[in-house]
């Protein structure tokens, strides 16, 4: 009010929606998607007004931020009980008369092979000559076509598709200008030689140069550094807009 600003002015400056600005003003933090949004928006809002963002963030952490530990991740793959059930269901190698039948089949095939070899000797030299001709044909060198490796991309094309509203901050490295800082609800594409991304939660699908990036869905914030050849997680204190 002292700076003669209204919510619309601050929304234009910070790219934060007016409903979230009002929630910050009224300390209705439950209206925001999570603690990461609250701290990021508090910093951005304070900087736009010329205030000390660290004081506001520390006050929020001391008063409102939950200190609960995240639930332990469930182990992947079938449990021991499921494996025991499969063993109990009788899944395993065949036993009993099948072994004897298999032995009989092998013996019959061996006899037929011996008969074929003996019969081949009675055919005279013609058969031997044909065999030599076939061997000569098979040993002729074949021309192999060398496949060219596809060229490695020199830029990163990143597409983020949220399942619902999600906070996103993108820059190209420490100390660089922020390319995007806000909430998206529709797919967005970002490009650059290198990109750093801070996601408010992992309920999103991310592709880099057309290939999916493996991110386990969840409510926790994550950060990544993308180059044409690598994808690297970023610790909490080093993420953009954090």
C-alpha cells in the first residue's frame, strides 16, 4: 500500500497468480500446492517489494512448515509372500514321466542322425562335391555395410507435461537469468544448450530431446541439470529460484 501497488501490479511483476498472492497476504498457505511454492513465492514477492526475503522465509519455516519425515519407499518387485505363493502353486520344472519321455525322444533323434550320416556315404563322390561346393559358397566373404552413428544433439529440448498444476522454474546455469518462473497446467517446452529445472512436485512427465526422463511421481520438489548427454539431479540448496 505504501508503494501504491495493487495485486494486479504485483502479479505482472512476479508472474504469480493473484489468488496465490492473496493467499500469501492472508497467510492462507493451505491454498498453495505445497511448502516449496510458499517459500518460493515469499522470496519472489518480497524481492518485488524491496523486502528481505530471508526473514519472511525463516518466519514461515519456524511457524508453519511441517517437519514430518516422508514415508519410506515401498520395495519394488514381488514380495517374499508372493514368491512363496508361486512356489506353492506348483510352478517349476516338470517331473515324473516327462523325464523318461524326453530321454526316449533324444535317443530316437540320435539314431536318425546316425542313419543319415551312413546313408550319405553311399551316395558316392557327387555328394562330397556338392558339400564342397556349398562350403565354398558359405565361406565367400560378404560385403558389410557400415552403419553411421546418428549425430549427438547439441541442444536440449525439454518438454514438461503436468498431471495438474505444478510450479516450474527454469534457467541455464548458476548466475544466469531465469527463463521461466511460475505455475503451469498445460505442456510447456524449453530449449537451450544447458537447462536447470526446479519442479514443485514430480507429478509430471518430462522428455529430453524426445526421450522420457525417469522421474518417480510424488509430492516432493526435485531439481535437475540437463545437457545433451546427461541428466543430473540438483541438491535442494542449488536449484534455480530456491
